[in-house]
């Protein structure tokens, strides 16, 4: 199966780094670097074994849960050579020696948006930039959002507005 080079894949409570030639190498505690930013993919084919905490962190919005459900159902119907997954950008890897578990801090999740409180600019999660980048609306299609230094991502305006309102309510309460 094809994987994204240098990205990490969470499969059945283990983490694997994608190497050249689509080889997945199991990560051990020596590969855990605290200040390194990494992209972790959660393959939809293993949706039933996804850790509950990861599910809440990465899929904490209805938009991502809906997208994840669609990817799971399409993965089950279509056979391909690609590992279909939902991803998040993480940092601060720690390894708990007692329970032999890796822990990461979530920076952002796939297609997650937020309003930067300081600049009041809408930002979107970019795995290429390992975090949030400015979201620039397309002139020709206002329903699309382009991360300022990444590739195009389709993001319907209604979902964008719902997410912004949700963020506003979180900051109010």
C-alpha cells in the first residue's frame, strides 16, 4: 500500500513511519522527539480500533466526523493501493515507559479552521506547513479555501461559518 513519506500511521495502537518504497517502520521510544512536528494518519480501514481519545481529539467537529464516515464507507466499497486516512498535525511526543504508550499534543486536525484571535484572520490546518496557515478564499469560487502556502482544499462556506460560530461560542463560554 502507498503511504506518504515521513508521515506516521497509527495502526492498531502502534505507530509506523512511512519510509521510501512505501515501507512502514514501527516506531520505538528512541524515535520519539519532544519538539518535532509530525503528521499522524489514522487509516479509515481501522476505524473500529481507533483509540477513543484520538477520535475525540482529531474528529472533534461534526465536519470531520462526517468526512471520516464518508471515507470509511468509500474505503469499504473501493479497493485501491492508497492508505485512506484522516490526519492531524502533532508535536511533543512523549513515551510512557510504564504503560508503553506514545502521547502527542494535537496542533490541528485535517480541514480544521480557526479564527486567529490576534489577527482576526481565518486559518486552516495545513499538514504541509505543520499547523495553521491563513485561509484565502478563491475569487472565482468563494466556496473554496486555499491555505496561503499549500494546496487547494474544498471547504464549503456553510461549514466554514458553522465552525467559526462554534469557535466563537467556545471562547465566550
